[in-house]
């Protein structure tokens, strides 16, 4: 194997997958050897409580291409992928789940689509799924919503099997539950050459699903809104908060000015006894608009200051590493 250049980095986040890890790694190794790829397999232990990490350590001792990173606790799939992306050295980066539902046999074609066809990112599409209906129906809803908001015509944004040019994963940041929206993040980072490939989806062979229920989709929807806002205004929050704050402040100011001038006119005209300013509903609307407008403007100003002095967001507790010399 040519160690001077790594063709493929395979990033595999996992949580309590002691039964599937040996078989998955062995399968990846066979595919790499058969296609004469130089490679590395980066296993990210997201706080497993079984013997998964012990198994990764044993495999790494036999095959130096297998590396591992162990989190102190469970941070989530996005955190695992983000740390893995920072560690990769391969020309092409492949991500897949550790539950054996993604097939490593897809790797050669994914590699070809990146290196020969020139795509920045290729997302798998599990056209035929083996998931329960409680998972597939919400998934269809969020895929449709994501297509509408992002303009990216993918059928399966959350497929764990994806391929990237190294430049893509080094240019993006993944946190919270945003791993399912990586194509969206990549597009808004300037990588627009995105494709889709129908991939095999296998029934789970070992263990149980780590599917998080309805809260997973609620959090996912909130993260989609976050991505949309950050992509548009993350570097210029004043353009959002400042504009709306100014509009609301001006509405409040002009309304208050009108009420004040009306009061003065009625007092000096003597035509009628003017009512108190505070008796008018418009007065309270103007007061609220002035307060909210000022707060939004200040929020935009503070956001500008923070965005210009922001430090790294993703810092995770890592207890052990396997396979690195440094």
C-alpha cells in the first residue's frame, strides 16, 4: 500500500456496536485491497459503554490503517463526524454508519464519482429502505422540507453513506444535529457540485437502532432553521437584526410622534377635550415597537462583535487515540 498518499479516508462514528465493528472493518479492508486503494479507517467512539473501544484497539494493532478516537461521553453523531473530518488525510472521504446497514461495496463507485466525475459531494439514496414506518414517514417530510428550503434536489439528506472531496470536509463545521444537513452546509460554503447515488440499504444485523424518536426530528427541524439563518446572516447579523430593528423603531417613533402632535393640536385648537395619550391602544403599540426595535438593533450590534471575535465552537473531551504517531 502506498503510504505517501492516502486515496480514501473512511470515517465511521459508532455507539455500542461491538458486534458489527469487526465484520464492518473486515469488509472495508477487503474492498480496499481488491481495488488497490491506499486508505485509513477512522473509528469515532461516541461514548460507548460496551466493549466497542477494546475491539477497535485490537483491530488497530493488527492493521495500522485502522485508527480510533474515543470521546469521554456521548456527544452525538455530528460531533463524531466533525472530529473525524479534522483528522482525515485521504483524497476522498467516505462516511458510513457502523450498524452494517451501509455497504462498503459502494465505495469504489463513490470514489470514482468524486475523482473522475468531478463532484464535490455524493450523497447516498436508500431508495429501498428497511426502516420502520415511524422513521420513514418523518424522514420523507424533512427531506421534502430540506429540498424546498435549500434548493438541493436530493431524496435522502440523512443517508450516512456519503463521499466528499477532502476540501469539502475541511471547510465545513458540523455540530448539534446538523450532520443530516451536510449537503446544505456544503452548498452554502460554496461547494455546489452535489450528486446523488442509489445505494443498497441493508437490514440491521446486530443490536438495536439508535433512532432518537420524535425529538430527533424536532431538533432536526430547528437545526435546519439554524443553518438557513447562519448561512444567510452568520457573518453579518446586523443585516437581519439591524434592518428589522430599525423598521420597528421607526414605526414606534413615527406613531409616537403622530400621537404627540395630535395631542398638541387638540389642546391648542380647543375644539374638543383631548383624551389622555395612554388611553389610546396605538400608544402601547408604539411603545412596544420602540423597545423591541432597540433590542433587535442591539442584538445585531452584539452579534457583529461576537462574529468578529468568535473562537472555535467544537471542543470535545477525547480520552484516547489509536493509530496516530503525533
